C-alpha cells in the first residue's frame, strides 16, 4: 500500500506486468496495479492510504463481506498498527502506488 490509494503493496522490484509477488509461503500475495515512485517505506515510516478489506471464498475469491473501507488511514510501518498481511505489503510500498493485497486469515482478521 502506499501514499495515494491502494489495496496493498509490492516488492523492491515492482513488476510492471501485474504479476503476484508471494510472501510467507503464499499466505500474503501482492500485486502492483500502479507502480509508485521514490524509496520504499522503511521501518518507522508513516504511510497514508485508502483501503477496502473484504472476506472472500478461498476457492473462488468471490467477495463475501466488506470488512472495512475508507480513506485517510495512516500506519507506522513496524508498529503493528494494522493486520500483519497489510503491514508486510506496506513495508514494500512506494509513494503513489496502487496495490492489491490478498492474505489468508492467519495474516488478516482471523485465526
């Protein structure tokens, strides 16, 4: 995730082709929809973002429920201010990027 609006993050080398980056044995998947610019967020950096969090059916990725949505969110990277999957994505984000993050319940809101 990053400074403008987005739903996730990316790695040091942001794939321009929209491929998924895999983290934590595929428990966290990140896709760059619009690459950001500048340095990656570091521990202690404050990132600002818009987000939409959904629960989905794992087999089909059909949306089951909107969990959270809004603009003007701020998170300090490394402080645990958000769910772990989003925090991991934020650690690899760049200003202005738009990203999609998918994570299992282990890295989101559930057990």
